[in-house]
């Protein structure tokens, strides 16, 4: 026997006298939308023109692991239908990557094949990928230390009525890390240049500082960890490493960089050092 014993139907059918019983149980399947999107994306990648042969070999190996998972003709609606539970959080970054691949795949003249647009020159898309990568790293690797989320912060403005409130823009962090004693707000910025140049001198992007400062001020409550929250502007390393530190009221503010063009172990070590 397995699952839940259905007492009423078993008695009605006189199954107990026959040493039998009716049971109900969940029949778990790997053929879910999340896996269907994954395997369908892998299949589309194998048909992508000029794909690196080494990557192609790895993709073919991965495809063989998805036994019994249906292939989809992926469209934008599939990503809107996704519902990722707490136990499936590891899918979040994968789905972001799959959506990015889908949005940047163009049908080739040859039927059934694709061309992949070089989105690395698109700062907006690269910023989304960089932000999702950092957030999911902390969500998975530091789950025993911090709760990781995208936090919606309410403006601490006096609002006379709801008509005024609806015109306020949404204020949402890229990454908020929080436990009983600490709170860290990270703004992940993927820019071609870490610093802006003003009169031949490198300066931090003022708009980035304004944004981070707004997060820190408006998230404050009576809780001491919000009054002492740390703010971090995180950039990928371009040419020069930065590790700058400032303070405002009780808040520590850092400008930090991470070199993504290095071994994974170094990336992991650096991301941990930034918050621990």
C-alpha cells in the first residue's frame, strides 16, 4: 500500500475482507512545463547555426537525461504560465536563461534551424542576466544564512489619498538579503564602463548612488537591522577592480566589482566575500 487509504470506498466495496484496500496517491512526473521548456530549449540550441562544437556535444548529452519529457514549440506564453514553488526555486535562473535564448533566437532561411542574436551588446538584456545570476547564486548558495528576494519598498511619503499614491513609481530592489540580524540591499549593474568620466576623472554613476540611497532610506522601519542596512552597487569587472566604502547615517555603502572572466570557484568566493 502507498499513499492515502480511502476508508469509505474500501468498506463499500468490502475490500478489507479480501485483504485489499483502495488508496490514492500523487503520481509524480518529470513531464512538467519547466522540464518541457528546458529540453525544448536544448533541442533548439542543437539547431542553432555556428554553435560551438564543444557546447553542442554537452547539450546532446543533457538532452538524453530528459527521458519522457515532451518537446514544445516554445512561445512567449509558456513563460507567462510558469509557476515556480519554493521547492523549485533552482529553476528560476534556468527559466530566465531559457527565455533569454528564446527571445534572441531567429528562424534561419533553412527550415527548422535558428540564428542566435549576439545580445552581449545589449546592456539591458545583459543587466537582466547578471542580476538574475547574482540573485539566484545567493538564493541557492547562502540559503542557510539569508533569505534572498526582490523586495518591493514602499515610499515613505505622506499620501493624502489613493489618487496620489497610484502615480508613485514602483521601487523594487534587485537583490535583498535578510536574516534576523542583518539586511543587505544589492543593486547589480551590468555596464560597459564601471565608472563615468567627468573632466577626465572617473566617478561613480550618480544615478546609481541616488537609487541605492533611496532604497536604504525608504526601507527603514523601527527594526534596527533596517536602520543599519548595507547597500552594495555591484558591477562586473571591466578593466579595473573597485572596492570602495562609504557611510551615510548608519548605513555602510559599498561599490564592488566581480571578475566573471575567471574560474567558477573564484566567482563563488568573491560573491561570498562581498556579503559575509
